[in-house]
C-alpha cells in the first residue's frame, strides 16, 4: 500500500497520462537565458524526471522582445532557438519525464524601455512605464504567443503553460487595477478576459488536441483593483472553454503586500482558493504555494481540494522528493524551508538559483559527488549547518566521520532559528540532517567538548572545524548590567525579557529577536485562518483582489520593542530581497520603533541612553538584548595544527562576517566533495 495513494495516483488527461499528481512549478533558474547554459538546465530537469516528477514546467520564456523580463532574457520566438530546447526535451523524455514550456510575457513587469501593457500605468516595483497597446498591437502579442507555442511543440515539449497570474501581462488585462481601456479589451470582465481567452483559443487551434495547455490563473490577486471571485470564475470557465487542459493556481501579484511564499506563510495557506475553483470547473486544478511535504499534498488531494499539487522550491531543495515519497522514505526528504535565500533572492539579483540546503541544485553538472578513492577518517567539530553538511556529504562518499558538539543536540544556530515565530520550518532541516547521520553511520558525540589533545592520536586524517561563532559583546558602558541579555539566552528561553525591550543591532538576528519578542508564546503563525485574518485576506474573495477594503486583524504586540542600529540607513536594508519587506512590515504592524543613526552611550538602572541625530534620549527599558553580530570561534585551530593535525575551517568559524547558513553549507559541501 502506497503511503501517499492520492499523490502517487496517475492522472489521465485523455491523450496522455501523468504518472502522479506532482507538477513541478515554474521557477526561473537563471540557466534559461543563454544557449550555452542549456546543458546545465537539461541536467537539472533530467535529475528530477528520473526521480519520478509527474510533469515539469520550465522557467518563463517570453514570446517576444516586448515581453522580456529584462534585456536578453529567455525568449522563444525564432526557429533558431528551437534546437537547444529539442536536446532538453529529448533528454527529459529519455529519463521518463514530461515537460511543458512556460510562456511568460512580463508586460509592465518588463525591466526595459520596450515594455507594453493594457494601459500606460507604471508598476510600483519597476522604474519603466509601459506603452499602452493598440488593438493591432494586442493582436500582434497574441500571434507571438501562438508562434511560441508552436515552436515549443516543434521543440518536443509536452505542452505549454500560459502565465496568466502574478501580475504579469495577461493578468494586467484581466484586472481593473491595470486595465483602464474602453475598447473591446477593457471594461467588462468579458472584455478584460478577451486577451487570455484568445491566447488559449488560438494556441489550441494551432497545436491540436494532443498537447497540454496549462493556464496559470490568478485565483487571488491580493492587490486593490484585483478581481473578485465571480470575475475569477468567469475567467476560469472561459479559459476552460477556450481549450485549456489544466488550471494552475496563481496567488498574489509581485507588487502585493501580502506574503505568499515566505517561511512565515503557513503550509497550504492558499489551497482554499484551488478548492473553491475545483468545485466549478471540469478540467484538473492545481493547488499551489507552501506545499512542501508529501503528507500536506496527500491531505489536499485526499480531501478533493485539487487534482494536482504544484511544487517548485520543494523540488529545487530535493530532486528526489517524489522518489523518496514513493519508497516510504519521506523522512529523508530535504524539506524546503521557504527561506528564499538561495533561490528567489538569487533570481531577483540575476544570479543562478540554487538551494540553501542543497547547493547541488542548479549545479548538477558542476558539483558532483563521487565515491572516495581512499576513505579517510575525519573529526568534525561543531554540529551546526556547516558541520552537518560536511559530515553527511563526506560520509556519503564513504569517509569515516565522527561529529563532535558540546551541545546536547545537533543544529547550532538553526536551533535558535526554529524558535522564531514563522521560522518553525528550520526544524525540518535538522530532522533531515539527523536522519542522514543515522543512515550514513556518522559517529555523533554530543555534549562533548573536545581539545587538541583529545583529538590527537585518535587516528584522524584531518579535522574539520565547524565551531561556528560567538556573539559579539559591544563596548558600551554598562554592558554587564543585569538587564542586558544575549540573544541566544532570550530565544532559547533560558532567560526572560521584560515588557519594554531595546534590541541592539538590526541584522538578521536583531529582526528575528524583535519578531520573537512581539509575538505571544506559543506563536499564532501556524494557524492558516488566523494568519489570513492578520494579513487581511478575504477568503470569500468578494472584495476585489481578496484584499481591497479588508480590515486586518493584527494582534497587539506582546511587548514594547525598540530596534536600533548605528548605521544611518533604513533598518533591514540588507535583509533578503524577497523576504526583508515582510519582516519590516511585521515589525511595523506590531508598533516596533526602528531607530537608525544611533550612538550608544550607556546602560543603567534607568534604561538605555542613546544619542539619535544629535539628540540625547533615554529608552526606559527593562531589558536590553544584544544582537551585535558575531566573531568566529576557532581557538582550536592553532592548537590542532601544533599537534600535527590537518585542519579545515568551514562556516562561521572561517568567516563570521556575513555569516550565513547558505555560505556555510555550500562551503562544507564543496569541501566534502574535494577531500
Ligand atoms: P549582522 O547581520 O552582521 O548584524 C549585526 C548588527 O549589529 C548590525 O545591525 C550592526 O549594525 C550591529 N553591530 C555590529 N557591531 C556592533 C557593535 N560593536 N556595537 C553595536 N552594534 C553593532 O549579524 P546578525 O544579525 O548576528 O546575523 C548574522 C547572520 O545570520 C546574518 O548575516 C545572516 O546571514 C544570518 N541571519 C539571517 C537571517 C535572515 O532573515 N535572512 C536571520 C537571522 C540570521 P550597526 O553596526 O549599524 O549598529
Ligand atoms: Fe527552499 Fe530556501 Fe532552498 Fe529556496 S533556498 S528552495 S526557499 S530551502
């Protein structure tokens, strides 16, 4: 009996059968733009096809130059571009997979001066103002979509996905927010939907019946001026009638101010929208967003909320997701923790997407593990992300690994991260590593403080020092006052903060600690309905976009918090590109005071004395939490070298500045593949 009978059940589309209900959602990897990167892109898809994904969708390809995401980005408009795709589709088919090409016209989200849209309205997230298309211009865009679909068919794809959500070109026509036209392409919902309906109808006429057309339909625009549920349904039915094979759900425009995919969004928080749609149409419906575990997908499918689930980042995190689920090894899946640090934050900085927890992702041809020709014995000191990643990858190659940590549990800084409200998913990463240590036979010595003497003479070929960091103590008068606490003590629950708190340092940890302090304990973030109320999402979607005019039910803060930094720049400027705004919005909602350009003068019984913009100020707080960065912890290194041991530094022990798990895990993995 399969552990996930609904997830692993085939889906008959009439002319072709998908082997299971997993659709790998479109993600731009950064390998789509140049022909020379196609072999890498091919290897990425082949790895996932071999591991049993039912249907994959490529990153977005524009049907023409106007629709480019940015100059010279991925496009399919000429027969000269077909060859590279042919090699990719052949390799995917040989691996037993199926793949659709996504047609993505960016409209006013195009980051170049040739952009076009329904109306001449600049997007708040783009400096370029689009040109409003004439009726002739609209027909030219339709022809471009049809030609691109025909080229995709010629290239051997099993189908196309037409991107009609997330605020891109087609979505810009369907909503009043961006469509102010008074001709046949604007005004009524029928007119606003004419463009996507014509695109689907004419593609179907061109490609015939035996070709998949997925339409990515915006179920919730999450912006003022978005569509109501009646309008969404009108569009869904018209697209179905026009010949779409599958309706994939899209949630939220890129300019929406409701988080849709970050780690604080509860799992499957938006699946309700797919469930509403499924009741109204006959073709298969795909549920999407924050579905990151097979059991979550299984319960949605078993309840009949959807026919397929879209997994995008979860398949970046683990190419073997489906295979592991099939083989009853779900506890071995690298679960996507929705951090965005190595995928979307990279994409939006025009860097290649990969995964924080799986640096091989997107680097399948470059970061290759092979059995160690001569197995060695390694001592790894420190069981944080770097030490764990090294131990697992080295043991997988056949090395003998002994992992030491003075703490009683593995995880290092991740044990603090998982305690931050909305970051509970970090526990999944620890579950993955703990299971791998067990399966790979890594000898784990916890609650063990090692010295150079204890490691010498034990037959280790080398020591990998992954001892991480120690919090920095800033030189502020009164820093030893009893009201001053370290962030680790506060977050771990070893020490309790008072009701009025100042947080010194506004890096990633300062923000995390501020969020920890304003939330009640236990955190409410895991309750999807409560979370939706907090962000003002109207589940009935009677209000335009599901948000217009909706009162947000923000819970009052559990404490009064001030977050401070010395730099004069806005707080949180250096947080993740796709996640920083959510952290800033959360603190604003909770009334956290953000102070920059601060000079710390002293801490005493009265509180924290600071100077801000030349003015002295007393912050009357009961607690001061220090989050002033870190120093590397590597005092063992010289002593080990003196004992004649070969030492490799990884993670925070190597460079604490800009310490982050992404760099630590990648560095440790590369070292394990090399040694
Ligand atoms: P950080 O990002 O380096 O921030 C340190 C903060 O302390 C800064 O605001 C800095 O600002 C302040 N500071 C530095 N030296 C100080 C001093 N001597 N006295 C007073 N203030 C001082 O370090 P972090 O917050 O500890 O985070 C460490 C790393 O963990 C991050 O770089 C990040 O990679 C990772 N992390 C990421 C996230 C995330 O959400 N992505 C969350 C948690 C942790 P001023 O110098 O301007 O005062
Ligand atoms: Fe998921 Fe983070 Fe990996 Fe992206 S980087 S796939 S969000 S775990």
